[in-house]
């Protein structure tokens, strides 16, 4: 407000969407006369809203804007006089980038950083010279992130066919990515094996550069679009009864529809905001590296000696289980409510510290809260890590276990908050001893007695920062520090390995804001399914292979002994005759042709003997057709009391639609896959019926049954069918039947 009164054109950068909205709300409430002169700006606004704010800012029609990192790069915001940083942005690189938005063209400007009660903020306010002289951070890149690789491959395949033999270009996970994309129906293999094509012409339009999750639309109860939010952030920001803040207005979330990916809101006027509560479970999938650290390299004889740091792949299960309501004015907690939402599960990279049991006993015997020490150490390590890489604490998640069911000892997990991982955990593993020393130094130098936001409390703790024990943390960290790094200081720059390249830009927010979770002895769930030991994986693999072989033999035996019926029907009327396709049950049967594999012959049914058709269908082990569930059964159903959808049925069109996301005609598949064509059309079939040409009608229907049978047999033998894209590319549709 002081900058506004001085007529300084000001940009305020915050570290979250919610803080952006709250500062905007407080500003217009504190200075109502400036309501038309300031705006909030962040991702999630409608494109036209953002363009309007950008235009007014550039034309100097606004005195101020409160923004997330969304205005940090890429937009010319005109001549600004002041930049206010609400908290350390998370990196030196981002700090100077944000500060560089003001004072352009030789114009004088002021940059102010308001330190928050955060560990890094406190460190830099205590060591200002380090702040001004520290170099830019090393960005972290993980070429093997499957999620990012898949998005990149989809776009690349839309430009040129991908060659699956080019692992040297795409990395060792190319085949895994191609297989996954094929299963998702995003790319398909061409007729020539090894060449892959994108199913979409412009897949890049569906890729969100801010996140790797799906986008949910936020609409009001009248259906008008309000904004958008990404998955899984939607669970934290837009859960039922959440207060969604946008443009100074408050919206109550009345409905979260996961199927349509829609959030329904109603504008309200309330004096509180909401914060989600969540917890995490971590399952170890694979250990790739491990090392002993610090004083734990020398353990007492006869004691547990598992004090190690490990790096590997984990499965994270995050669940938003409730929310807290807080007063806007003073952030005082009003109440707490439970929620029932589905979990968010993803695989990522992590490093974890396995604490030996003798150290747990040592700390507990001193009357300290060992679990509180674990939990606090997890918070502090996450808070300090941004000194070593281009990230902030929101890029990492953490979980503390009093005793992890797989490790059998106390464990602190810290993981990348991105599905697949981006290399942060690997970086931390490489500098683990310096990281722990820096963490100990931060906590020990804090003047608080029991812990505060500047050392061991976390703004994103899913357990409400309980339990925490500062003295137990210092004892734990001291035992993890190696004499080798005794002279290490937070002020000492860290050399980074050459292969860490500067390719990831700093972002203020990410799609997944992981919550720190602490697991007490009472909260641990021992699930046999979640305990994976490397030494038994070989047995499991052999067992699965044996099961697969048995399944294949059983499948072959079933096909040899069973009665499979192929079916197609023609109708007396066209859709237009009965008022549209939704009235298929009024189109009436003209002829039905079946072929069964047991008798190896075709059978013909008209409306007069339609009831004998049911005997054939009920005696079949499997009924196969093309659009049989959507059309044939719908036309036939009025003739029978028995629900035809209960028959064991394989609908070839259903399989193709599920794989591709769109439908193809029987004629198209026959031409491209078999080199054959249908002998007529549905219109011609109705004309033949009306003209009494029943033999021609039966011949036409039989031809469709033959094509359906041949497509099924081709797919069974080759595991794919062929179709031609609009661009003229012949591609494979993978099928399993």
C-alpha cells in the first residue's frame, strides 16, 4: 500500500496461488480506492482474463499486480518502479529474474524481499553477503523420467515417425514409453514394424507446460467457466466445501466430479479460507544405490547396523483426508473436517535414511521424542536442499516412519514430487553428507527453544507439524555427520557434477504439493502386498511366466472345444424412419445371420423364426460381432425377455474404440486389414428388404459375418488390426482376444 500511495508501479511476487489471492484481497480491503488499479495474476485464470491484465499492465493502466511465477518470464510488463518479493523465491536464479522485471531502460527502481518464517529466508537474512554473491544454481535433469518422455515422444511422433531402434537418441526407457503410449491409445505402430505414429495431429495442444497432470474445469452453478486447476492439485484446492479464491472473490466448491473432470462452485462472501490435510505412504520398489554415512559407519558391536542412505524407486500414495478452516484476518484455526477422496498414486525417485536401532534407543533413553526428531529432521533437510539445486521445498515430499515395514528400522524418506522423478533425489544422494551438515548447522543456529518455522516446522506438513522435537533432531543429525565434512559451511558453494545441466526453469508452483507425513508405531500398516524384497523377485517372475504359459494353453484349449457364434443383423427400417438412432429398438429385424465354429456353418433367421435365435445364442460359449452391443442387441432386445447383454460377448468395435478413442467402420477395417470390402450398405439392405430381395439381403449379411470372423482371426493371429489415418498412414491397432 505504501508503494501505491507513492504512485510506484509495483509488481508483487508470491510463492503460491493462495497467497497471491489473499494479498490481493487484503490490499483492496485496506485501500478500496485502488481496487481498479491493482490485479491478481496467476495460472488458472481464463486466458482472456490474463490477456486483459497483461494489456493494462503494459499500457500502465494498473498501479500494481500481485503474481505467482506466472509473470516471472516471457511477458513484457512495461515500466515498473518496484518489485516486492514475498519470501525468498526459492533460487538465486529466480530472485534475479523477478527483480529484473523493474528498472528497465536505465530507470531507477527498488527491489524489496520480505523474509518469511522459512529456513532459507532466515539463513539469507543472517548471511546477506552470501545472498548477494552466491552464483546460480545447477538445474537438474532426468532423461529417464517416463512421464515426461512419453509426452515428448507423442509430440515427436506427430512430426516424424519414431524408430524404436533409436534408443541412443531417446534413452534406455524408449521401449517402455512406446508400450505405455500404445496402451493409452496415443501412438500406434505402423504397418512397417518398428515405426510409430501419433494418433493426434497436434498432441502438443494437450500438454500443460506447468504440470504433467490433467486439467479440471472450474464452472459456476449456471455452467459458466470460472477457471481451471490441474490434477492432483484439484484434491487440495478444490475438494468439496473448499474455498476457492480468484480475483478477490471467494467461491465455495459444491461438487467435484472426477468423471467429467469438473469442479462446480458458487460465489460466496465468507471470512475464512481452507487448507487441505493429507498423508502419504511410501513403498520401496527398487534400491539402485546405497552407502554408509557419518558416525554410523562405526556401530557398536551386537547392535543393528543398518544406518545407511539409499537411493531408488518408490511408489507414493498421497491422500487428502480432511481440511482446516482458518480466519482470513489472523489465520486462526476455526475447525477441522474429514474428507473421502481417492488417493493419488505415482512412482518416483527417492533417497531415504535408515536409522539404526541403537540410535533410536540412545535418543529415547535421554527422554527425547525420537519420532518427533525423525519428523523434524525430514522437514529441515527438505528446507535446506534448495541450497544445492534449482528447486524449492515444494518440489520434494517427505515421510517419516518410526519403523518402516520393508526396512524394519526407522526411516526418513525424501522423494521427488514429480511422477517418474526429475533427478532431485539423485542430486541429494550425491551430496548427502554436505546436506546433512548444512541441515544440522541451520537447526543448531536457530535461537528458538522447541522449533519454529525457521528451522523444523513446515508450511506444508500434512500432520500439522506434530510431533516435532528439536533436541532429538540435533542428536540425530549429529550422529549422521561425518568428520570429513566438519569444515563444511552453508556459505560454501557446492561443486556440482558436470552432467547436471541447466535445463529446468524454476517454477513457483508445481502440480503436486507433497505433504510431509509422520508414521507413528500405531499408524503403520503391514501389507504383504506392499513388501517387495529383491531376493524373491526372481521367484515371482518365474511363477508369473508359468501362470502365463498355463493361461495360453487354457485359452487355446477353450477355442478348440468351445462354440463361438459370429452374428450380424439387418433391419426393416432406417434410423431416420424411427426418429433417430436412439430408437434402435423400433427398427425391427429383417434378417439375422450367424456362423458357429462347432458346426462350421451359417444359419439364417427372419422375424418369423427369431425366437429360435435365442437357443443358438444361449448355447454359445462366446458371441462375437461388430458393434453388437451398441446396435445388434438393441434391435433384438424387444423380441426377448432375456437380457442379451448378459451373454458372453466380444464386440470388436468396442475393443477398437477403447484403444483409439474413436470409431472405425467395418468396411474400413476390412479394406485396410484384409484387402476386402463390404458388398453393400445399410441403406441398400433396407431397400432389398422392401423389394422382397431376401436372397440378396442374406448374402449381404453373410458377407458381413465373414468379414467379422476374418478380422477376429487376423487379430488373434497377429495381435493387431490395420487402419488408415487421415494423413494416409497405415497403423496397427493392438488387440488381445
